[in-house]
């Protein structure tokens, strides 16, 4: 038995090359759920919208009939997620720093395995961002998202476009995710290099790890990264 399925073109990246066409026929045992059928084709359920079978919206638990055509749209953008807090897998360190740069609460460590990532995402109500399709298919994962793009710039833009989070640049530590607060120069000048003491007067420090920040020569490059991504995603600062 087979079922005809029409995947949105945005989902074709998950399909085998032979199935990247407007309509595919998928083997079906007649008893499995539609969600299982979709996943069997390689598409994580985190990436789909509301399926349609026989012209009507259906649940992922639905069992399609042999004569029905199933339509599977991509997840709507922007995707509404409370708080837009993230945890990233070990391969997305640069993306983590960029999300922190624009003020998003972003957890990241380079030594977390899949089980630990899923546990943290669930315990802290975070969206798990990854390019690992296997982890997105784990039943214990509450909320996850596949990050598109090979370059950090493209990944950053993809996340901003998908979730449209409120942005507050320069409010989080890019190293540890702690919150930044203004600090007087006199309080930190002992930790500054002589050139920095002479050239800058405004500073912030991380309330969690104590790291000191100022708008130095690197600030222009970081601001350009943020500005390009915001303009491309059509977002504005909050």
C-alpha cells in the first residue's frame, strides 16, 4: 500500500533526491500515524505545519486512507515560541555568540551530548537549535528547530527569520550568556590594558562571569554583522 504525499518545497532538503518532486508515493502499512509516515521520509516533525488530507486539516496522529492525497506544509514563519530562549548543539558555537550579541537568552556548551541538550531544553523551556536531524526526531524533545545554512551568517539570518525574536543588542555576554550592566571606568581600570584606559571611557561588565566590554575596534565589525542580519530579516531593534 502507498500514500501520495505533497511536501512543501521548503521541506525537500530533508527528502532523498529521488523524492524531491511535487508528489511522492510513500510505502504505508495502513496502521501507522501520519506523523510516522512523514518522519519515515526523513522530515522531522519540528519542521512541518498543519498537514492536510483529503482537503481538510488533520492531526499528526491521523491514519490516511489509500486514496487520500496528503499535503505537508513547512512550519509557518514566524513561528510563535514563548520567550524565544534557545539552547544550541555543539556545532553551532558561532551562531550562539551571535544570538547573544543581539540579546537573546542562548545556552551553549561545547561538551553537551544529545541527552543533555534535550534535558536542558525541556527543563528550561528552550528551543533546541541543531543541524542534527536525528535529535529532532527524539520523542523526548519538546521543541526544536533545524538551522538552515552552512555559514554562520546564513544560520543567524535563518533563526531570526523563523522566530522573529525581540532584539536587544549589547545586553548579554557573548562568552557565558550572562546579562551585561554598565560599570564605571574606575571600577575596572585595573583590569584594562593601558591603551584601552586611554582610549575608552564607557564600559559594561557581565554580572555572571565579570568579563568587561567596551566598543573597541572590533565593535564596528560586530555592529555590521548585526545590522546586515537585521536588514535582511526585516527586523528592528526593540
